[in-house]
């Protein structure tokens, strides 16, 4: 006889280290799921601690406090079966774990078997791998529980659990976002479902944590690989899904199985809608990731307002709009700091943008400070022609002013450099790089334009001239970015190949790019590593961002 099991996928935004706050939210969503007559509710990977807890895991008291929080939480969950991620401690170390709770007790604990150790992941630094695929009984219906990486490769725990009789796999995740990742996830879950003949629920974390953004988009896939339901992107969500367990899924042997409950399944008054949230367009997806990452970084770190230098250019315009959308216009402070090289068009565009957003606009000239610098250095610079030194002085004056405003008013400084600039070092250390958070650090310049045009399609807040004028730092007369860099349409593909795909110069040149340009760009990237190490953290939106993803030594003689 077929039976319907109602699942609730609790896609929640956890904060690393906020054990009490995370547990309150878990309990809130468990109670909400019970009100929807759900039989089982699943929460993200390490929901109790937040993800990734990193070196907090090296603190014994943190691990103990997490275990105590888990025990207290389990006593409060009585009306539903819950799968909750936490850190379990065994004789040989700690484990990335999932507790299965029923009637106020932890009925079973699963230890993650496959530990990712690539890209932004370094779980082998902290955790021991589990050894046993856990299968549990819901009445007479067997189901498996596993965690994130366990399902990303063929075979593994899911295949073993299916062999033990499971026809439903509950997989909990903290899978960070990069552009287009939802398609990759769906194909991986689809393959596991088809290959093992199981229904798979995939509960993902949502929210920002330092450089990482978790996009949610939790899902349920049936055994044929059909998407039954998908949660919202970049939002907390409770996805309610009815799945049908076939009669042959009844357990015939219980030797390997852990019984969760003997209680009958809840009576369903109304069938679940099994909703599928529509996928986002590429530019919208990236924009929403940036908004969520910015909002959570600011608010989770106790700030309310931000400040940024507004130049009249496209990068600072995008950061200002993101900030207004993430935090509210009343919390965005924009400072235009002109010098003798600043154009009137830049001032007009910067002010118009602020008016369109309803953000605060300040104009603070740096001209008299710049004069003072030049006078102070005139003797030691005597006989030398102006060069990049004088350009960087302007940027560093602006950095000092913006940091003074931060100190005085408690505003978080947002830097405005994009990935193209950060790659080749087209930024001033202690100048425009000075700040607390680098919002578009992983957004290439050509993508900046696409995202801005998408945002303007909703409401035209960015002045049209900002989108069409030639990029310039305005640090010397008639300056253009192309004085120093190749056109961004040429630069960005070279950077993608070298930085994100680790291609060697010969292959990039063979793809049709000018050898001199390729070699010049690569030299600039390599020489700028010391700058990037001193830059603020920024939101990761590509498969390989600077920081955790790409760890190149500063002192490095290898030229491949």
C-alpha cells in the first residue's frame, strides 16, 4: 500500500557562532512545519553552529556548547521528526553530523562520510570522516540521511543506503553560490535519484557568511529525476512537499536500521502544492547574491549604515545601488571627493544617482589637501616628473577621508573595485582599496555593466551616461582605463582563463589572443598578489574568487 509522507525543507539563514539564535530559528521552523502537518522537517548542514565555523571548531568549548545546544533543542522538538546539522564529538575527534530527532530525543546521528577539501572547503582540517551510512525507519518506511558532499559524487552513502532499503534520501547542505550553480546541483541530485531509484530531498542553507553566499534553492527530486519542488532563491523558505512511498519500500529487515518512530503518519487534510520556484535570469541571480551577501555582512557584524566614495563611475554606482536595495536608502552615505582632475559630468552623475536612490550625498573636495601633499613633498621630489605617485596620493587622501567618516560615525566603508581591477592591481593600496567590505570584488567589469543594465530595467536609477562613458579613474588629465589596460572586452576573457581556469599563457594565446597582451596581463596579475592579500573580503559569485579559492604565494619565482 502506497503511503504519502509530507516533507518540510527548512531553508534558513543561520549565523556562525550564534548557537542560541540558530536553535531558536530551528525550533520556530520545526513548529511551523508541524502546523503544515509535515511528517519530517530537515534543516541545513551545521545549522546549529552556522557554516562554515572554521577555526571555532578548534576551540573545545565551542564544540561542547554546540553539543549542549543540540541536546536542549532536541528536548523541545516533539511533534515532528527533524533532521538537524550540528557538530558531534567522538573518541577520535569531531564530525560534521546530522541528528535525527523524534519525541524529544535524538534517535540517530549520521557522520558525514565525504569531506570536501577543494575550492573554499577545507573540512579535512577539522573533521573526521564518518564510516557508516545511516538508514532509519519512519514507521515501516526506511529512509537515509546524508550531508552535502556525500551526494556530489556517484555511489557513496546514497547508493549504500538504497541497497539497505531506503527509497527516500534526506540530504542536508551548506552549498555556497556561484553563478549558474543551481543547474549543476540539479543535475547531480537528478543523477543520484535515477541511479539509486530514490527520492532525494536537498535542503540548502541560505544567507551570507563573510565571502560566501548561500542561495537556498532547496529541492526535491523524484526517483525518475523529475523536479517535484524547488524553494526560493536567496530567501528563507519553508518548502512543503508530499512524496509517495511505494509499498515495496516497506522494510523487510530491521537489522541495519534505526527506528525513529512507531507513530502513524499524520493525516493530510489538503495535498501540498509542491511548488517549483522559477529560476532567476543570470544577471538577476548575481544581483540578488550580492544584495544578500552585503546585507548579511553588514547586519550580522552589527553595522547599520555604510559609506562609500562615489566617483560618478559605474563601479561605485553599482555598489551604491546594491547598498540601497540591501539596507535601505536611509542607511547609505555617498561621498563625492573631487580633485582638479574630476569632471563636472562626474559630479552631476554622482549627485543624480544619489537623488534617484534617495541616499545621502556629501561633497568634500580634496584639492587643498592634495596641494598640501605636493608642497610637503616638493623638496624631496625636486627634479622628478609627476607619475603614478601623484595619482595614488589622491586615492590615498580619499581613503583617509572615508575612513575618518567611518571612525566618527560608525559607518562601514564599502570599497568599489571590481574583479578586473583587483586582478591586475589597477587599484591603490591604502586608497580606494581601504575599507571594510569589497562588494563587487569578484564581479568582472563587463559583468558590472550587464548587472547594472538589468537593475536599470527595474527602475532607471543609474544615469545613462554612467553606462556609456569610457571608464576613467580621473587622476590625471584626459585619463582613460585603456591608457593602462586592454579594453575590458579583451581583458576579462584573458583573466577568466588565467585566474579562474588556471590556463597557461600558451593556451590563452592559442585561443586567439595577442601574445604581448596576454603576457602583459599575466605579469600584472602575478605582481599584484601582495595587494590582494591586503584587500577587504568580498562576495564570491564566480567558481574561483580571490582569497580562499585562489591561494598563490606572494614570494614566487615560477613563471609558467
